């Protein structure tokens, strides 16, 4: 069950970044458009997951929703203006994600920041292992 929760969290927080690597473009919020066999979560779905994981207050939710919406819009523009995945586009997406994460972090309490930082570290490790890049070779089969 923990692996399922982790997978949902990764999709929720970082799907826009991995979509570029998959060559897909986002749909609008709530569209649930398919990309690489996965539905892209809406801004509201992302907010719900963050709210559950970080125990966001009612005052934090609209602030974080605005940040997520801005991130979504910026990433959509990058994907719409590109003809496919490229290192330049991945870099732009990474920059957009990092800026949004920094803005989200600024809204959080110290306890929430610690949880958020741990989530970010897990995501980076996951991406470094090649799980977020469709161009990476598949992992070797288990022995």
C-alpha cells in the first residue's frame, strides 16, 4: 500500500515534468487526459494530495492552489510551444517545477517543510534512477 501511495504522490506532484519526457502535452485542469498510460491530475487533485500529505490549513490551500495553477499554465505553454521532448524543454520544466516548489515551501510551516523536503528528495532520487525519463534504459531484470 505504501508503494501505491508513493506512486500517486509522485504522479500528483511531478507529472508535468515527466510528461515532457514522455512527449505528451497536458490537458486542462480536471480533464484527466492520458499521457504515457497515466492520467494527468488536475490542479485540484494535486492540491488534494498535498493537503492530505502535508495537512494544509484552509488558509494555505488557496495560496498553494494558485502556485500549482501557475505551474500548470507555465508548463502547458512550454509543452504547447515545443515539437517534442528536448533537453532545453526538460530544463525549462525543471526550472518551473523548482520555482513552484520554492513558492509552496514559503507557505508551509516548519513541520510541513520537513515533510515537503522529504517528498522532494524522494522525487529527485526516483528521477535520478531513471524512472522519470522515458529515454532511460529499462532496469535490469531481477536475478
